[in-house]
């Protein structure tokens, strides 16, 4: 979705954002078996804070229809305690505030801000874009930012960030991105080709973010051909009605954590705003079938 259009529409309303969210009750799709919401049974290869679940990864387009929501980011990190958080369409101010507050209450996290574009809906008209939040002690190596060669411009600037970290005892190259929205199929397809090509040199990789495409859309094919699997076992190139939607407003699958060379122990989805669900998984080296998603 266009973050610039959304930011202008929410500029006046954002002052009414609540300072906290009530945790909603559990509800699970009829076809899904509840996923195990416990730490992956792997010995951490790095020294992590005791509050963190090793190898847990969270991805979220954090703004939806409202901007500057550090309380929401804090809420999810406190609840799910991921080692690594990959954010898209996030105000720089909200990321800074969220991490500052987390550290004040005893959760040890650091952050790195990725590429973005000025958005009137963010506090101080700060940039809105990608970011990573990670538990203290998590290695972040060979970090880079890359703008795609094409996008829908001039009000958007699509890009991906990439870095190497250690998950489930392995070196994993992680890619975080948000692709062109809606009718920009051709631009989005070229972006996927560029992204998939960038992953090929890495045997073990994750691709996460808001891809603005459904699994069966033709622009997604380069990622499937590159050997990636989604944490939701029903979301594949062939359309499957059991694939859980992540875009709240239109009940479509746009948000992904894709893996190659490692596996996912579970799939957790949390509905929190009018746009995107939070996606969470525990990375594992164990082979075997992936658990169906649980929704909260």
C-alpha cells in the first residue's frame, strides 16, 4: 500500500492514537492446528538477554491505517520476545521510541534504520520505511541497503536491506523489503526478480516483508523458483484456500517470512490494525512438515 497516501490521510487523526493496546483473546482458524508458542529447542549460539526467545523472527508492516505507534511495537515485542524484528512502513521516530522504552523496562534491544521516505503522518515529518530491531548480542554483519531499479515513484522509493546473522546455529542472510503496491504489477515483478537474484549466492536465507502480492501471483514465481518456502505451509505457488490471509482489509496474503536452508517450527499471526497482521516464526534446523498457523 502507498505509505505516502496513507500518511497524508492520517496526519490529523494520529493525535488520537491510544498509548497502549489491550491484548486480544485467542482465535484460531478452523483449518489450523494451534502452533507451539514456545522457544525453539536449539542452544543459542550467541549470548542473548534472558527475556528473548532465541531464533524467533517477527515481521510486520507496522503502520496500517495509523502512523507513529511505538506502543504497538513495544506490545508485540513484550508479548512474543523475538530475537529479530523486521519492520516495514515504520516511522523512524516510532522505532526509536519503541526501543528506548523497551530498554527502560528491562528488554535489551538495539535497532538499525533502513531506507525510507519523508511522511507527513510521522512525528516531526520523519522518514517512513524499513527498520530492524534485534536483541542485544545478535550479530548483524555485512549490512547493506539496495534501492530497486524500478518502482512506482516519485512518492515511493522501494528497496531492500540485507544482513547476515546467526539463527538456529547457522549463518543466515536476511532480506527485509516492501514491494510496489496495488496495480504496479510490472514494477513489482521486476523487483521480485532482482530480490530473488540477490539471494542466490546464499545457501541459507530468509526473505521477509510486505510483498504486496499473493503466493499464486505470477510476479512471485522467481522466489518460488529460488527454493523458498513460506512459514505458512498452505501458502505456495499453487493457490490454496487454506493459506491464511495477512492483509486485514481485503483478506489477502501479502506478508511473508520465506526461508531456504532452514525451516520454521511454527507460524503465528496476530491481527492488530486495519491493514497488516504480524507474522512470527521460530527458525529451526529440523526438517519435517511445518505447523499450520495459529492466529491471535
